[in-house]
C-alpha cells in the first residue's frame, strides 16, 4: 500500500516537473497531459529519462509485491475455508452423490 502510494506521488510530481520544463506558462501545464507519462516523453532530457526509468522500476516493484500479497491472501483464504469446513457440519457432509 505504501509503495503504491509512493509510486503514485513520485509519478505525478515527476510528470509535473517534466511538463513544467516543456512550458513557461505554469497554468498551461496543469492539464491531463501533464500528469500522464507523455510529459516525460515529450521532453526527452537526461533527467526526464532517469525519472521515467525510476518510475518503471518502482512500478515493477509494486506489481511484484501485489502478486505476492494476492497469492498469500488466496492461500490463507483457502486454508481458512478448509479449517472451518472441518470444524462445522453442513448438509453437504451428509449428501449422497451418484
């Protein structure tokens, strides 16, 4: 959660910095293009390329962590369901399957 928030804040701030470098009028900069990744692509300076690479690595880290989190949640949900199924009796325990 914290890494996702960090990624979002970093991306928005660096996109605004990159968009500000493209324009001298600050009010013209605050639009949908300025908070998108294209702000870094329109002005391909060394610092904007570095911002883009860092943003990509943070994004990859967030994705890997989310994969582990959701895999762990699924594992513990299944484990809990089996545990509670063994503790309780239901109609499915007494039904006959042909």
